């Protein structure tokens, strides 16, 4: 963009009229764009060679290029093909991408069975986002997968232990309503306290649930829920990087609490 402006300005300074300036400028940029397209095509060709040789990073990156349309036309079938090749070599990101693509029907027909298959493989290998996807799949069902609220709660808990506050919010609602787990409004409120610590505007819904539950439970039970939220955070056996996220959430609990302050 800077080069474009400088070129137009240079032509204007030598006395050329606006029409020729714009025409010349656009012609130059066409050449630049063609050059960029050529470079992208070369890079894509090189990436494909590496991917076909079995390079897992190249396979994942090639799948991403087809998914995003980077340097090549978007193609869901090609994206899935290369993500699958990388996933079959144990690549967690590719497994997660397959679970997401199949569940959302993104560029390919929606397929809950394939989403569960890849999501489960990734979640069992420690991918918390895939665990959250599984929770969503089992909570809502569809595309060949039946509703299973207990299974949804199980996977939300796995994801929440890894610091996923959306999964924590989902657990809060399930406990508050007895949906897939025994009804426990104190546990639900505790989970909402943690989820709400993400900050605005993402915690608006969580704060609404906190307000309603605090009103229903009263001061004493709400203070118990606040203490329980701190216990939940301490229960999570997390590595150093995850502990940093949990400590940040713990420090934000006061701002997430509603009417009653401990």
C-alpha cells in the first residue's frame, strides 16, 4: 500500500494528469498481484511436495491453505484429505480441525459421527478444545449423534479443567438445571463465578445467571458457592502454563461475584 501511494505521488509530481496516473498505477499493481499470485502458487506447489512425502507439518499447513483459501481456491474435500493425513500421524491440531469441520458442516457435509471420532481421539490425547467440541455435540445431538447430557457434562468437565471458561459456563447451567448431572445450584453458581471471570462482554450471560441464582439461594448459600469456586480452581491439576490462567481467573473472582462478597 505504501509503494502504491508513493508511485502515484511520483507520477503526479512530474506533471501527469490524474487519468494516466491511475491507469499506470493500477497496471503496476496488476503486475505486483500477478507476481504475488505466482509466488503463492510456487509456495503451494512446494508445500504439496513436502506433504506428499509425509511431512506432517506440511500436511497440516496444506489442509489449512485449502480450508482458508490461502494461495489456492477453498476446497473442503482437499482440506479434509490433508488434515486427515496429518491426523493419522497423530497431529492434534488436525484432529481438532476435523472435529470442528465435520460438526459445523464447514465446506463439507455435516457429519456428527466423524466429528465425534476425531474429537474423541484428540480429547483423549489432551486437547481441551476438542473436549469442548464433544461436549457441544453430545449436548445438542444431531448429524447422526444422539443427545447424551451425561456424556456432554463429562467432556465439558475435561475441557474446563484445562481452563476453558466456555465449558465452565456450560457446566454451570447443567448443574443449576440438573441437566445431565444431579441438580446442585450451589455447584452451578460456583461454576458461573469461574466462567464470569473471563471479563466483559463475554461474561454477560454468566453474570445474569449469577444474579438469578444468588437471588434464589440467598446470602449464605452464595458465599458457600464462592468458596466452592476457589476449591474447584485448586482441584485442577494443571501444568505451569495452565496454572497461570487459573491464577488469573482466581484473582478475578471478586469482580465476577454478584450481590454477596466474601
